[in-house]
């Protein structure tokens, strides 16, 4: 039985899977564009972060992955293997982004301390720290929303997968039941069994069977049977 029966309460899980994939494509394209812009700016001053290169690869893979999911659901005759692959790739990309964001957050906090110490004490330092922390919080809030959407989207897509699996199992069980009548014994349909019509079976009519009528059977009258004296 599927985990979810509908997507957002208004769409079936098949349609919802395509909608979820479309939303994730838009998000991945936004991340790809933002990261590409940051990488371009950084390369202008001769500084390119390896994390940006990884993010570019992850977002590109995500766009391709979600696009293939839509095509698979719409046209593939056997979509279940691709849906399974989509789930694996999606979570590899999600965890990769989570790891990169965690790493860059640690670096950002360390950099904030260095910059704040160079500013000196006072209102300027406090304002800088507040703005810096707010920026980090915004990034993690956006990532949290995307993460929850990814979780829900995975449930929707996997529900569609389960519906496909249940349908395939039901069809398979029906075929097995039809092919294994009479206790799973091999059989031939009644109409195809070799037989000879009753009228053509070899037999001898009762009137033609060899026999001797009762009145013609050889016997000796009781009074004429041979016997030896002295017998009772």
C-alpha cells in the first residue's frame, strides 16, 4: 500500500511526482545560477573555491535527474528502476549540499571572528556580527525549506512507485492463478484435451459379447451326476 494517497490533497501521486520534479528543477537551476555567478566573481579576482565547483556539479546532476524522472513517469513502460535510481541520486545530491553548507558555515563563522576582531569593539562590531549571523540564518532557513520539500517529494514519488509495484504484483498473481488451476498441476484446457467421442470408442455391444446363454450352458442333471456309493 502506498505511503501517500495524494499529493497536497488535490493531486494523485503520479501527477504530484511530476509537479515535485518540476519544482526541484527550478530550485536546482536557481542554485546552479547563483553558484555560477559566485564562481565567476571569485574567478575574476583569482580565487575559486572548490566547494563552488562541487556545488556546480551537484546542481547540474540534480537538474538532469529530475528531468529524467518527469520523462520516465510520462513515457517509460517500466519506470520503477528509474524511479528507484532517482531516489538514490536525489539524496546523494541533498546530503552533498548539506555537507558543503555545513563546511562553509564553519568557515564563515571563523572568518566572521577574524573580521570582527579587525573592526574593533563597539557598535560597528556588533552590527557586523548581527548581520553576518542573519545572513547565515537565512541561508540555513532556505536550505531547511528545500530539505523538507525534498523529503515530502520523495514520499510522493515513492508512493507512485509503490502503486506501480502493487499493480504489477496484482497482475502477476492473477496470471499465476490462471496458469495453476487444479492445485498448480499442469493441465490442458478442456476444449483442447485429446479424447475420443463416446460414440467412437472401441467396444463391443452387449448383444455381441461372447457368452453362452444360461439355458445352453453344459451341465449334468442332479440326478445323473456321477457319484460313488458311500458319499453323503
